[in-house]
């Protein structure tokens, strides 16, 4: 289960694709669907008083669709949806310093385990990449009770587990990073309903980040009006505790 401990405002024009926290600062990346002409594929820190991104880097929405981001080894990595490219920026200057191809048909969410980047691509597969040159390290297949779990979207890594949104649902699953097995899951439908009351035009839940200093997760979604501060509560049949 989960409890809401607070929230921050979130820009309802932000089509959230990636979320992480660095030194207490929230960073977000967004995508830009053709039908939502006001959206941008950009990234940067989030102003927690307004919920708006302070744009630090952007890609041409006519060519690319921005997806998940992660910071590792002084660099910010940004996936693209179908272009099979990862853009890399210097984390201090935000200048693009590299561009790497990958074989996965699509790029979705991204996080890291302090050694390698971890990417989802909409299937049941998670791919690990080296931050040095974005070369493929390994793959793991995500299973729940022996069955593949696909549509894995935005990711967050905490203490040997990967927390993941499942696209088009309000579910978050907790994945053992060593085995790929789903060890717990939570349905956050009530949170979606609450957010929808504030912005009826919102879309699916997408965006997970862990604030280690507070021991809480940040949860949001595409065009959501808030970033929710969440604590997962241990149940007798499932442990969603981050520790």
C-alpha cells in the first residue's frame, strides 16, 4: 500500500517521460506528441513553486520525441522514442557532448544502479548500458509468477530493486534487479482519480524518483497537476518498502 505525505505543483503541459532527484533537486524530461502542439521534448530542473521545468536542453520536436533521462558519471543521458538515439549532455553545462545509437526498437524509461544505465523499451526486457560509450552490458527479462510483464515504462532504482510504471495502467511494480522477478506491486488508481479531478485532460501515470534524504518517492504522470510525495507501506503479503 502507500500513503501520500505531500505534493509539489506540476506543469499540466509537461508530458512526463523521465524523473530523477539529484542533491534534492527534481529533474524532469518530457516528450512531445504531434497532437499536443504545445508540448516540448526538453529537460531540466523543476521549479517546485510552479511545477514548471527550467529548460536546460531540448531536441527538435519535429525530428525526435524525448523519453527517459538519467544522470551518471557527470553526464545526463536522454533517450528518444523511435529514433534509436541517446543524447548525452554535460551535467554542469548542459552542452551536448555525445550521441549514441542503440539497437532497441524504442526507448522508454531510464535509471541507473550507480554502475550501468538501465533502459526500458516497452517490452518485458530491461537493457543495461555502459555510461562510457552506451555499449550494451546485459539484458534481464521481467517476470511475475513466471509470466512476462511488458509495457515497462519509467524507472527508478533503489537498493537493488527497480520500480517501474506499467504503461496505460496505474500499477507500479518492484523488480529484483538480479533476477528480473516482480516481488511486489501496487495499484495507485485512487491517486490517478484524485489528479484527474484537478486536470480532466491528464494522461497515464509516468514518473518515479526516490528521495533518499526523506525516504520517499515522487510520483507523477503526463499532464498531471501534481508531483505526489509517497511512502510505500509494507503489507503482510507484499513489501513495497524501499529499504
